[in-house]
């Protein structure tokens, strides 16, 4: 049996506006395993997302990378007694092999 989706009209919990939950979105929800209908219209969802992004941005701190000296931002309060890295150096640092693992020639 194939599931057929049809556009569905819902009303936004946030602003009360009616919006269409399209068949494509319903399929997407099902693929993601989401069981609940969206509660908010796309506009309000976009707004909520922007607010979250702004809250995250407000939490960012400007730092100078301890490795390459580039200006970077980190999502935590930098501590003066610990080195801070830009995202590139952080990745490189994390992926670097432990110092004891010297390559055998
Ligand atoms: Zn809305
Ligand atoms: Zn760096």
C-alpha cells in the first residue's frame, strides 16, 4: 500500500494564520519519523529559527586563535589560561594523531 499525501490546511499556533502543509512536507515529516503536524506557519518557524540564531550569535565571543593568530569566534567564554583555536585549527587539532604515534618509516 502506498501512502498518498494531500495538501492540508492548518492554522498556526503562534499567529493564528492558516497555512498549507503541503503533501511534499508531509512526506518529509514521515521520512524523518515526525509524528506530529507542524504547529506553526512557515513564517513563524522562520522567525523562531532566526531568534535562535540571534541568541547563539549573542553568545559568541571574539577570540584570537592561539595557533594561527586569526580572529575567530567561539560559543563559550574564553579562559585566559587555556589556548583557544579557530574552527579550522580546532578541527586539525582534534584530528591530529596523538604525539606518541610517530610514523614508522
Ligand atoms: Zn504563524
Ligand atoms: Zn587557527
